[in-house]
C-alpha cells in the first residue's frame, strides 16, 4: 500500500471521525438531559422558528454567484483599460467581490429572519 492510497483513506477516515464525534456527543448530551428530567421539547426548539435553511443557502449562493460575475466584469475592465498585470487582477477582484456578495447575502438573510 503506497502513499498515494493513504491520503484518500485518511481523508475519509477523518470525515467519518468528525461525523461520528458530532452524533455521539449530541446523543450523550441528550441522554444526560433526559436523565435529569428535562422536557424533551427543548430538542425541537429553533426548528420551527425563523426561515428555512434552504432559503438562506439559496440567497447566499445567489449573491456569491453575482459577486463572482461582478468580479469578472470589473477585472475585465481593469485589465482592458490599465497596464496592470491581469494574473493578479482577476483572482483579486473575484475574491473581493465574492466576499462582498456573501456579506450582502448574510445581511439579506438576517433581514429575512427578522420578519
């Protein structure tokens, strides 16, 4: 078994370990609360309040794609009308505008959650 097979195996083992730890810890916490006599309805709190998670994901993903598109558009203008190095302009503006898009998506999702 060479080193080229160890990397994917260790990656999947790490993912499995993280997921197992999350679920086993959550189960232990819930069992401890039930043993203390806490009402089981606290596990359902937060699931009915607010906006659906898939809507927040769609909003953030849409603003991320808008930011990437705007970054490409701005980088094209900058590289066309200036003598700057386009190898630096494209990644910098794409990453910057993606961050701006995610920030706008976060603020929009936060405003939707308030309603």
